C-alpha cells in the first residue's frame, strides 16, 4: 500500500455493505463535500490458504473458504480492495494537494 492509498482511507466517512454492493462515502473535510461511490460486491482476488489439517478436521469450513472466498473491503496486502475500486470511480471529483498532503474536493 502506498502513501496515497492511506490518504484515500482518510477520506472515508462511512461504508454501507448489502448483499450486492459496497457503497463508500468519501468526504473532504476541508470543503465539507461528500461523494458517494457504489461498486459491486466481489470476492477477494487473493488466494485462500488451506492446510491439510483444516480440510480433514474442518471440511465444511474449508469448503466455504475455498468456494465462497471472503470479501476484501479494505486491507493492507491488496491494492484492489472495494474501497480503492470505489475511489477510482469518483477520483475525478478529487485532486491531490501537495501542500496539504491529502486529497481535496475539486
């Protein structure tokens, strides 16, 4: 995760998740403007790691992990999270300010 990704998280006012969508509310504290972005709920693109012992002793849980991967709303190890995808959709409403060292509403 780079420094700009961290600054995107600072814009997050709140997130709503339903069974089909992730709705992110990005708010510029300087201009007090909020931009809403909706992205489809998608499973985590990373690999699920299963141990043989988990498969043998917890077969139902292992099945669910393998065939129904978790959703990555936001995390440090992935650059394609739902929050970052949502920000990309509305990024034209924001600009990077070197002086303020954060994103500002245009």
